[in-house]
């Protein structure tokens, strides 16, 4: 029997896309996507659990994401999931959840990015509480 690895994520960008090019000029874009779920613990207190994914896009999808997406954008992602272990700068073992995207859909209002990256935007509803760059695990 064949094996299958597919993940679907609906979440928000924790920072602006990071665009780069391979030596043979292929576009590669990395997105940091957060999903958040709320649950009540045994005492009835609502707890928020945020999971971060590093999503990699290639070629035309990479170019479009870099052009149209900014921090806080709502996205739908399908792809293959891999978990990679690494040691952070404090010496602690960490795991990053990496997704090689096969499909990305922009769920926020699409507008060509005319303002410079890093410009402030109104935060959409359901975005995880304020995120510091240091909170993103990679």
C-alpha cells in the first residue's frame, strides 16, 4: 500500500514573506504561518495554543506570495509536512514544522502591496495575540 503525506493549514502570517532566489534563479518564498486553537482546561479557564509552521513556496507561487501577502494575512495552505529538529541559540532542542506547499490561497482581501514591507496594518480578526519576532520558533 502506498503512503501519503498531506497537511491543510488555515492560519495567519506572523511576519512578512521572505523572498530569495536559488543560484539558478528559481524564486523561493518562506512564510511563517500560525494556527491558534482555544480550549477550556479542567478549571474552565480558556487556554490558547498556537502552532507555527514554516511554509516554503516555489517559483510563481513564491513570487505572488511575496507580492501580495504581508504580516497578518489570512492564508489556506496545502502541502507536505516534515518535522526537523535543531538546537536553538540557548542550547535547547527544538522542532520546526516545515511545509512544502503545493497550493496556497489568499483568504484576506487581495491588494497589490504598494506600501513598503514592515508598514503597519490593521490586524484582522482571529489573529493570534501580538506576536514578537522572538516568539516564532525559527
